């Protein structure tokens, strides 16, 4: 249960921490930009991976149902 909660909340919390790091500590602008890009990449992966898995699952369901219907026709 704890592992599932951490896997669900850790990436956005890490991304928000990286985004707010520039306001909390004095860091150079270049490092702040790099950390911002890393944070956005983390959020993008966090959102896109479940969507990709859902899409793959839908394709698998469609291909298995197509195979079943073609087997029924013969």
C-alpha cells in the first residue's frame, strides 16, 4: 500500500520540488532552467505512461476480439 502511494505521489512531488527550488534557494539561472526542464519531463512521463498503457491495452483487446470473431466465422 505504501509503495503504491509513493509511486503515485512521488513523481509530482519531486517535480514540484524541482520547480520551486529556484525560489527557495539562490541558484544560477542556467541550473534553474535545467531543473525546470527536468521537472516538466517528469510530469510529462507521469501523465503519458498511463495513457500509453491504456492505449496498448485497448489495442490488445481489439486484436483479441478480432481474432475471436475471425475464428467464429470459419
